């Protein structure tokens, strides 16, 4: 077994999205445009409603999946197919935009807090124009466990005999929310065929000889295992890995396709009201 080390370290950049909501972005910036199959990672976090009250009004997507995980607060959402919901703290939503979805997301506080993540995951070319779908799950759908002092919430994939309720057969994504105490450790085996990254959103952590401050993304190099140690006040981070699709990525804002011509078609479809072709199916609890 070979230990993975930090290949690239990226400090989050403040980006204004939606109607003026500030998010911390790492993946999807000039420092790192893509990490196949991952396209973008946004961390939204605030105790000031003025930072996000305007929310993310109607906006389109085509050609990829979004995975939204709420840690604190909640997210009211609706889409062009008539679906509505209220994503609560601890819950998550997997949305397959595929051929086209127009939706809105309006973040709200709970107990003065609003915090969570959105990850964009690419779709293979063969599925980019399929019918959209989404899965929404309540907090109790995600197993948690403690091992060697670390607390692990399994959102996607498998850990120590337990599995999250959402799976992607193409990228085999694993996504864990991990909390470790001061000087505590977290161990995990990730196949060398997967790309992997971790984002520290509370406290500090060390991976090998690399120190990771709060709001820092670490892209991990080749290897089979990782060993992460908590800093002086412990750490909380997300760990994400998956299989690369190995296909061309052409992105223009909320559209991710394989060729420039497909992007131009997506833009034309959106302008002419043809983006949403089929009603999304919904599963989950």
C-alpha cells in the first residue's frame, strides 16, 4: 500500500453567484478548472442573512450532476418541472440535470446558521441528453459511525461495511463528512484508479508533511491509502473521490458538454425555451 500525499493545495476564493450570494470556491477556479470527473466545488457558509438572502433565482443546467449537502440551515428549491422541496440540515440532494433543468435554490438559516456544499459531477457523453432526475434524502438516510475517534458520515459510497443511499455507476463517487479530534487520526483506503480530494471547512489538518488550514482544498496524488491527522483544535472536512470519465470537457457557465457545438446548441435551446425536454423523475426519502 502507498500513502497518498498532497499534490496541489488550493485556498478557497470568494465568488459571487446567483443574486449576489458569496460562496467559497476551490474547484472550478483558475487554480484548478476541473478534476475529472469533478467540475466545481462550492462551500456556502454564513451567519449573516444578508450574505445569501437573495438566493439563487431560476438558472439552467445541462450535461452533469449536482450534489448538494446541507450541514446547517435549509435550502428551499423548485424547478421548471413542478418539483418543490426544502432540503434540511443533514440532508442531501442528487440532481441529474442531463438534457436540461431550470431551478432555483433559496438558502435559509436555522439557529442563526447556514452552511453546506455543492459539488458538480460530470456525466458521460452517452447520458448528457437523457431525461433528468433527482434524489432527495433526509438526514437519517445517511449512516454515521465512529472509528478510532473519528466520526464519519457516509453520503456517497462505502466505508467500513456501511453505504450511503446514493450511487453513481459511472464515477463510483465516495463522499464522506469526517470529524476528527485534536491529534486524532482518520484512515481510509482509496483505490489508485480514483482521483481524490479533501476540503477542510473547520479547524486544521495534516496529511503527511502538508498542513491544511480552514477553507483549503487538497488534491491528493497517487496511492492507495490516506492518513489524516487533526490539528490543535481538531478538524472537519469532506473527502471526495471518484473515477475519471476521460472525455473532453467543454464548459460554458451552467452547461457542460463534450464539444463547442453542443454548448452552442444548449445556449440556443435555453434562449428558445427548449432546454427542458422531459419531466424529471424523483426518488428518495
